[in-house]
C-alpha cells in the first residue's frame, strides 16, 4: 500500500514538474519574442535615421558640387572676358598704329612728289654751277701759272715728287706698324728665328764643342784600338754611340759626338782600355758599362751638390739628374752647370733687393737651362724644352713660365721671369765668361761694321756687345725719323743674307740733329 502511494506521489510529482516546465518555457518564449520585436523595431528606427542622415549629406554634397562648378565656370568666364578685352585693346592699338603709318606714308608721298617736280630745276642749277666751277678752275690755273712761272705740267711733276716723298714717309710708318704687329705673333716669329739660327749655326762654333781628345802613349796603340778588321773600334762606337776619329794626329784619338754624356763615357772607356792594355769586344762592353755607371753617379752627385749649394729642396730626382748632366755641357766655352749656379745666385741677390721670394728666384735660376741637357735629343728651343720638363715633374707654374720666357719664347709676364732673363744675360755677357775663336770673332765684327756703313745715309757704325748688337749713326739731313726704320730693316736683311752667326743681332739706328753756333 505504501509502495503504491509512493509511486502515485512520484507520478504526481513528475506531472506537476512537466506542467510547470511547459508553463515556464512558454513564458520564456513570449519574453524572447517581445525582446526580438523591440530589437527589430529599434534596428528599423536606426536604419531610418541613418538613411535620413545619408540623404541629407548627399543633398549637401550635391549643393557643394553645384556651387564649386558654378564658381569654376564664373572664374573661367572672367578670364575669358579679360582675354577678349585684352585682344580688343591690342586690335585698337594696331588700328591706331596703322592709321598713323598711313598718314606718314601719305605725307612722304607728297614730299616725294614735290621733290620729283623740283628735280629738273636742281639738275639745271648743278650743271650751271659745274660750268662756273670749271671756268673758275681754268682762270685760277692761269693765274697760278703766271704767279709761279710754272706750267701745269711742271706743277704736276712737283706734286708727284712731293707725293712720292709723303708715300715713302707713310711707307716707313706702315713698315714699323707691320713689324710691331709681327712681334705680337710671337709663336710664328719664334719658330722662324729658331729655324734660321739652326741653319746659320757655323761649323767653327760646333766643332770646338762636339769633340774630345784622348792622349795615347804611342801611335802603336791606335792599331790596337782599331783591332783586327776594325772590330774593336766598331765595338766601342756601337757600345757608346760615339764616333772615334783616328787620323794622322800623333798620339791622340778624337772622340766626336753631340751627346756630352755619351762622349764622357766614351772618353773614360778609352782611357781605361789604353791604361789596361786589354782591348777586345767583351772587355770593351764591360768597361763601357762601368764607365756609364760612374758617369751616372757623378751626374747625380753633381746635381745634388748644385741644389745643396743653392739651397733649394724638393726637386724631383729626374730634374736633379738633368742638372748634373749640365756638368758636361758647355755654351761658348762656358760650363752650363757653373752658369746655372751663377744665374741662381744672381737671381737670389736681385730678388732680395726687390723684396720677392728669394728661394723661388734661386730655384728658377738654377733650372733655367735644364733644357740644354737634352736639347740634342728633343727638337725645339732649350727654354721650351726645359719648361716642359719642369711642368712634367711638378714645378710651380711661375717657375715653368720663367724657364719658358728667359729667351723670349714666351712673353715675360712676371717679375721672376724678367729676373731670370737679366741674370742669364749678366752671367753670359760678363768679361771672360764665354769664348770663341779669335779669328772668327774679329771677322764677324768687321763684317758687321762693313755692312752697316754700306747703307746710304750712314755716317758711322760700331759693333758692340761681342757682336750681338751694332749701333748705326745716320745723317739727320739724309735720313728722316721714319726712314730710320727702313735703314735698320735694310741692314738687318743684309746681315741675314751675307753672314753666318749664332743667335740674333740687334740693329740699333740712331739719328740726331745738332745745331752749333759760336758766340764771339
């Protein structure tokens, strides 16, 4: 009984629970539906509000676009109106200008018409005046002939003579002007002077400076130097590049060549071969190599000693070698290395007096003739060659210019260049610095004075500056100031045609008028 009651209570409880669950689920579903309806209503409301907002923004953007387009159109319209107004203004101005030109043309046409009408009358007046002028000229000619006692033909001849004199005077001026212009073309003139100087360089000057003499213990040594079938002498000439002259000169061999360094190598080689007695091709080659090394060392030491004596530093080693090679180079009997040292010291003295850089002046003076170390190998003036070498090895532009200008190959543009010119002239022209054969020297002076006095109008002529200049005195009555230029030119041409000489000769014509009276 109790089991049944318990079972019944359980069933009742389960039924009550199921009923309550159903009731609660229905209530919950109703609540969710209500909430969903509210949410959907809210979404719809929000969508309506957002749509209104978007529509309002679109309307505002459309209005802005319309306003912007209207503003742009108005701006373009204003610019178009301004351009049209400007074109209208220009057209009005052109129209006014054309109107003025038309008026001017009309006025000119009227003037031309009046002149055309007056032209025949003017021509008639001109013809009448021409006839009057011819009559007056004829009358004046007759009057002048009566007064002067000369016919028109005589007067014409006198006029021609006067014109010839004036033409000569003008010609002399023109010649001077042409010569001045020619000096400005320095490059062409320098090449011409260089070519002429090389052509006229006489053998008397070359022979003394291109040979060396090696004494021999006996004439028997000449045969050993020549060797069997001449093999020894050919080996010496091939190894040294120098010619050996073996002639009738007793106990002497002449070494001939234009390269002073090679000539020194050949001299040392020959002296050692003669002293040693062993002369054959293998021994010759060995001695030549040793002599060449010794000469190279002597050249380097001579260059270093020269730079030390002058007190200049930082010179390129190749330039030092070129300075040392000048030890074996002479010019008119003057050793070029000693000459360069003198020029350096003279430049330094003058630079210190003038208050400019002394070391730079000494450097330029020492290097000014380095081109002479290789001028037998390279074509051109030694001044230009030296300047090119100095530029190549890093010398300053002022130094390079001073080297190039010390013989007027370039126009001196600095004080340093003029200093080197002056020092070079002082060292070379001082008494005893240079020498030449006495007979040749005296003959050259005599020829200069003879050529100078052979020109008409010359009263006296003197050769000075060791034959580098002649001073010609002319008569002031026979030669005018303008004609003195012609006299100088004629003398210079005669010297060029009749003489051979090194370098150049200056012709200086002097004309003066002297008035003398005595008080008694």
